[in-house]
C-alpha cells in the first residue's frame, strides 16, 4: 500500500502551526488577456536577448544563480533525463538576457496549455537588478507570448520572491485574480539549496537537534 502524505488542515482565520521543515507562502496569481498598448522598452546598452538551449549542468548553474535567493527549486528536483526532456520540449521557449555575451537573466514561456501561455520564469542575477533589464525582458516576453494564438498570459508569484514582484507585474499589465497559500518542504532542510539561501526566509532548527 502506498503511504499517503498527511494533509495539513489550515485555519481560514488565525494561525496554523507548520510541522518542522515546512514553509508556507502566500501566492498571487495574475493574468493578462491582451498585450498593453505601449511601446516596448528598448534594449539597454550591451544587453541582448537570445534563445537558450543549454545542457542540464549549464542550465542548473544559471537557474541557481538567479533563483537561489528566492527559493527556486522545481527544476533542481528533476533528474538529468527529466530536465533534458523538458529543455527539448518545443512548447517551452527559453531565452537568456545576455550582457556582453554572458547570461545574466532567464526567461521561460510555457505554451503547453492550449490558447494560453504561462510566464514560468523571469529573473536576473542579483547584481543586474534595478537597471531596467527586467522591464526590457518582460516586454519581450509579452510580445513573444502574444505572437502565438493565445487569449491568456498568466503568472504566479509568492511573498518569498522579490518584494517588488507583484507591483512589477501590475505595472507591466498583469492583473491579480486569485490568492492561495502554498505549503512545501523547506529546500534548505533537504539539501537542494544551501542553508544560507534566502536569508529573508527564516530557517528553523529542529528542537531535537
């Protein structure tokens, strides 16, 4: 018999204690039905967007460099074979933002849902934030998404992400449509990320340690 993971009953008012090793985050879902009527941002000097078809090791290195501060882990949980198959899927488009030939940003567009596109990933390495590169990459993403016959472009973010993420998406033309609470294993406790990752998210030590 397959062992079932115990379900945690969350209070809809007040506090809910989490088991040791679990994290909870508030997730905001946003969507865009038509592209905004504005001129896209121009490329900053020395910056280009290029298609990205990496090997798993190169991909994981860039993914970690960008996502470690925000607890990105979904791609790190995949085996090499699973990641290779994902990277080869023609309905998952991947691009890098390159500065002087070096990848400093990542964009992933997921077209696997018919008539829709998910902004699966958009991020920059920490030292490249705050220079307008994110808006340039987002405007490219919007144009690329609506170049296919879609009626919905959507994304979700959580409060473990950059504190300005929701405002950034709204300024780019997305509207919030739903909130949810996500509970998951702390990837630092499981060794997927270093213990010093995401310093803004407390890492609780076991009382039995």
